[in-house]
C-alpha cells in the first residue's frame, strides 16, 4: 500500500464527512464546488422509463441510453431510480448498474421498492434526495466521466420471480463539458476525460465503489456469525468504504453486524455489541426513498482502513431465531482503486 494513496484517502474521508440529511448519505470524495460563473458548462437532466411488464424475469435493459453530443465530454454526478411496485408487497426489480457503450462499470446499487432502493428517485414523495455520486467539477472526484460520442447508460435488472410489476423510471444529472471546461476543472484534454479518476476508460481504474448483497442462506437460529457480504480483494486492489446500509424491513430476528478484514483480523466496530440491526431499532440505515435518514456514514477510523489482499466481509448474527434467505440486504459505498 502506498503512503501517497493512504494520505489521499484521508482527504477523501474528510471531504465526505458531516453532511446533512439532504446530502443523501452518498459516497463523495470532495467538497462542494464554489459558484464559478461558468457559461460553457451545460447542465442536462436525463430521464427514461421501462413500461409495465416490458422487462422479463432475470433480464436486463437500459432505462437511460444517452449519446454525448459532438464537441463535449460528460460528467455523471447523480442518479435516481423509481423501481417497480404493485401494492401491497410486490417489487421484482433486482438492481441498477451504471454503464457505457453496452458495457458495465461494476458500480451497482440494490434498487427494489420494498425498502431497498439505494438510488432514491428524489421526487415529491421521496424522503431522500436523488443519489449524489460525488460533487462535480472537482479534480480527483469520483463522478463517472465519459468522452465525446460515448453512450451513458443506466441498466436495470429484474429478479427471477417475474416481469416488472409496474413502470420503472430513472433520472440522471450530467454536465456537458467543452475543451476549456475539462482543462479548467480537471487539468486534462477533452479527449482524455474518461481516463482520469472516475472515467470509464482508465487502464487502472480509480472509481466509485458500489456493491450490494442479499443474505444467501437462512441463518440457523444459533446466534453465530454469518456472511451477509463477502468479497476477495486482490493484492493489486484497494478499497475504502465510506457508507454501509443494511435493510431487513420488519425482520426482527437480526441482532448484530460487523465489518471484517480477514488478513489483518481487523473488525469494525472492535468490541461488542457491534452494530445493532434488529428491525425495530436498526442503526445501519439503508437510505431508501422512505427512510428518514440517509445511508449510514461510517466513522473516519473505518473510512481510513484500506482493504487489500484480503477477504472483506459484512457479518451478521440472528437473535436465536431464523433470518430467512434474502431476509437482509447490505449496500456498500466507497472508493475502489486498481494499482497494477
């Protein structure tokens, strides 16, 4: 692990701390930009929909598919999704991933209307604003960046239980940038915007980290630790986490959660009672449209921890009663870097 990287991550942590509810608990690597008085940056809001029943079980489709016009690059800095929903309790949407040119970035969010939407739409009925990926127009930020002619795509995937129960909607906020803008704000030529941090064409990516997992097997009602999420992090990868939200709806059989680094035998929190996640008093807020609080912001000591050459996991316990399969879901946000 390079000291330069670690110091930069501390700057990341400080830049994304202490926000209000209106920030939506996003993973941000920079401070809000000051007013620039710029007259060449163009703001565009994208919108798309998938009609009821048009997306079959287990299939994926683009909700938004926008081609960047000639003479411009683009910075995607906010995304919101309204998943399918059929009262009283049907929502079949699985997740949403950011893509480009029919490729996927790996930046993936759980987006289900049953309290598990990590990309709040931000409309008048939403208690959370649209998900801000990072503050735009800042060097070193983690907004998703595209070159001229690239297609910005927001891709929805259904679970295996059936087609979407109602229409799916998505909106996204972008800035279109001219050559003078990319030079002024990012210190790069317009043709190279997608090769700097956050860009979709980096040889060694530094980008937003966004992954989720659902409980893969029912617990055994024994109070022992179970993996809710687990990822093998290679020795050429570095991950820092800024936010972690767990949702179980009305599940009252969940008890505790902790974040674990296997190689270093490091856990967060470091002593019992860990994070309490029982449905009646869950402190690990998911950040769904209907939540009163944004996605749980991890403390700075956790923000600074670099996961590399290890297994990174989120572990949970039950309270001596079974948690069913898929009974819990976790969304992780942070920063990913590949070093070679």
